[in-house]
C-alpha cells in the first residue's frame, strides 16, 4: 500500500525508467512502456508498477529508491543527451552508482567497472557509435545480443537448407514479397550467428534472394564483430545458369557454389539440347523431353542438397502459374519447371530422408499448402487434376516409366507427409 507518498509495504516489483530530462524521445518511450505494462487490453489484469526518475535542475536524484520494492528492474534509456547533454557526467555516474550499489556495496567504482566488461548489452542500431562512446568513457565493454549469441554457437559444423521462393498467394496472408525477403534474411542472420552453414538453391540475379544472403554475411561480419561465419552453399542445378567467373570470385569470401551435374539417364542421344554443360538456356515449356530434363535435373539437385544438410526450413513457394504483364499489356503465364512445385518436392525429399523440416506458413505458398494438407484441409493445388495443366505435365508419367523411374502421385506424396508429420523438434 501507498499513503501520502510513503510505501507502507514493499511492492513485489517496481520498474524504474532512467533517462536524461532533456530527452523528449526517451520520455515518450518510457511513457509507452509504462502503458504497455499497465492495463494492456490483450493481457487482462496486467498491472506492473513503474516509476520515472526524479530530477532537480537537470541533475539526477541523490538516491533512486531501489529499496521501495522486493525486486527492482531498472531501464536506462541512453541517447545523445545522456552521452553529451547538460550534466551528462552526473547522469552517467548516477547510472553507474545504481548498478554498483545493486551488485555490491563493498566494491569501489573503478574495480566494479573493471570487472563489468562483458555485462553491458546494447542493441545493434545506427546509434551504436554514440552508445559505444558513452560506454568507453565509463571504461565498459559493450556487446550486442548477436555477439552474445555468437559465444554459444550450437550449430557449428551443421548445414541447414533454406527453401524459399516467390509465394503464389502471399497477399491472402497480409504480406508482400518484401516481407518474405526480410523474413528469410532475419532467419538467415540467426542461423549464421549460431554457426550454421546455409544451403540454398536458386537463380543468381542482380536482385535475387541468393545475392541478398551474400550481402547479409558481408554486413554481418562488418557490423557485429564476430568471427567470419562459414560460407553459404549455393546449389546450382544442371540446367540453371552457371555463375560467371567474376561473380564466383566476388562471392568467394562469403559463399561457394555446388554444381550438381546431369542425371545419368539423360544425354545428347535423348535430345541434342541435353549436353553435360548447357551453353544456352532453354525452358521446360519447349517439349515433353525438355520438361523431363528439368524435372530430373532439379530432383537430383534437391536430393544431393538433402544428403549434405541436416535440416530444412521452408517459406513461401509457388504452387500455381504466375501471370506477368508485359510493357505492351500482354499477359504471359509462367509455370514452375520441376515435376511438381519445387518447395513441395524439397519438403518431400527431406521427409523421405528422415530430415527435420520446419514449415513457416505465415507467407502462404507451398509451405502453407503443405501445412493445410497435413492438417486435413483440402487444397486443389495439391492434386494432379490441378497441376497437370502445367505445359507437358501430362506427358511426364509415361516418360518416367520409359526411363524406368518411379512416378509418385500427389496422393502418395501428401499421404506420406501426413504420416511423417510430428510435433516440431529443435534437434538437428
């Protein structure tokens, strides 16, 4: 209880917000945090008492009153005012005294700072330079959350496959392509900081997903001061364009390419285009044999990738044709070039190999489709009646039989995935 400004009984918890009195942005942030901790409509009954630091003539108080509660949680909102504002030195000393008094009343201030070096965490942000300057003035070493995670690199020596491509229905889920890009980049960031290698398969283009991943590694190594992460492995299928020498050299420090060759059952005798190292690009729509070549080539790449990885994470993915509008207004349809939608095949290949598969359905696409089918929801895209509309798809079962390759139906694939589905495992 509280009476006439005096705490009669100690609160179980009190959150203290400390910031420079001239900082309006810090005051607004503290006010927002206070509102979030009290009477949040999403969490009925949430009421965590908070207090703002008192001051007089821009000077900090003599005592913050950490004895007013059984436990105190001090939030220091440090910005340029706390670094170089009016009486900044007094405020910095005040913050240091709070920490010192909390940990041990017997330590001297200098000895405390000398032993604290790894105890200050700061966010990775554009204000990092100013924060570092303030902490260096206090002789304190700072680290970011990512740097701290890097000390416990639980995925060192493990290669994780990331399956991600354009989602056919992402707008249904309230997102756009940029959200998907950002999602996979953030996922990649945390896998990399834990020491994992990333196995990725896709086209390399000026704005392709793969190049963004390479840029992430470069930026990560420069900003977060951790040791260089292991390279990204980009799996390049037989018929995918081979990166040129300049591009390979550019990516050498952060990634490497894993070229997967032509399937053994295909050669120039089957069709003159099916050379071991194709010089010119051809589309699967050209003929039934061209679609067969793409189907077998991409399947082999996915099988090799799966054999060299320990887990797979799946986001987005095409399940249907896409329609592109040209400059003159004409509309062209473009289907995937594999036997089945690429991400669906990657999920299936990994599941057959007994590999953990993590499906993220937030962005729709093939990942959401697989989740829906596992949960027993009907999806037309997961049926042969729907997918046989792809160019020359109806010729594939006979061609597979001709080459002695088992044809696995959509019904079989979905049934297998439903049988294999189990609660998410964190083990890799």
